[in-house]
C-alpha cells in the first residue's frame, strides 16, 4: 500500500493517538505462496483466494472455463521465476511497527 510506504505516515497517527516509542522497521524476505510446490499449484491457490479470485467473481467470469484457464496460464507464467527447490517463494516487504502506551 503506497499510502504507508513512508515510515512517518505510519508513525504520525500512532503518536497522535497517544502511543509512545513508535518504531517502524523494514521487514523483507521471501514468502511461501500457499505452500505450493510449483508454479501451477501456486497459481491455482491464488485463483481460489484473494484479489484474483475476487476479480474473476466480480467480472462475472469465475465459472467461465476458458477465461479461468487464460488467467491461470498468465499467473503460472508470472510465478515461474519464483519456483525453486523449496517451492514457490516470492519476495515481500512490510513494516514491523511497535509502540507503547
């Protein structure tokens, strides 16, 4: 979420709410994509949950086998570069935020 890309955008409202010792530290690493062993399994997982599933449902094409297969193929292709001996692992970045009352 771009709105919280800068630590001060997280720190300010917490401080304004009366919290002290607000610390914002970057957290980066690799995240398993649904525990998938390969790109196909990861793509199928992502089409069952989250934004991809919702987009298909809202577009009214969730049950359309042809559309679903095209989306699945595109997702599989995009995930191939993250597949390795430890399964499908994609990079992530987040903030680890701590504060005290």
